[in-house]
C-alpha cells in the first residue's frame, strides 16, 4: 500500500508538472481591431458627424462618410478626408473641428474605444456634447472640463470589415 501510494503521488506530481509546463508558454496576443465606424455619445441617440469640418456636431446616425471614424495612434480620424479631430484653443466651449493630422497634442485623445471619456492631451479637457442642445440634430461638440457626465462618454463602433 505504501508503494502504491508513492506511485500515485509520483504520477500526480508528473501530471501537475506537465500541465504547468504546458501552460508556461504564453499564447501569442491576438491583434486588436482598430475602432472604426460610428462614434456614439452616451447622452444622445446621435452620432459624431463632420458634415461641417469646421464645427463637428452630433447628427442622426447614417451611412454617410462624415460619420465613419477610426481611432488610430491616439487620433480620432475621418478616413474620408484623412483629417483628425482637433480641440483648437482647448478652452471650455471650444468647438472641435477637423484639421490636417499632425503630431500636435491638440489632436491626441486618450480613452478606451468601448465607452469612455476622451481626454485631450493638449488641453486636458474632455470631448463633450453641449448639454444645451444634446439630443437634437446639430448638437455642438466641444471640449470642456471633465466632469464624468453622460454627455462626455463616447464609444466607437467596432465593425468587422
């Protein structure tokens, strides 16, 4: 019985060793999809729209190229124009607009693609849908001090194409 118990213990140690050895090699990380498509605001049923590149607004979501964005290297880009979202002067109430993509901190945004506040590196302010017009077509999109309300929460659509 003692020999059988030792044999069983030895086998158990060997199996545990194989399992541990088999899991010691990390799996290769899967590539993350680039967030692209509509950008939704949590406080509005509308989408980020660049029909007027000088003043980005929220409009009823559609298949328009002016509503197809991507998040790449800290920029929020409109592929149709190859331009980036810029916070301009970065003051409370400054309208965001499209500009030629540069390395400017005023075009760098941080946040997650799946529902987050987007902070601007240049101003430290958040992407914000104006509460005075939120829910309407043409809602002003601006930067404002970060307060954590729904009008400052955004999410990218991540499509499979």
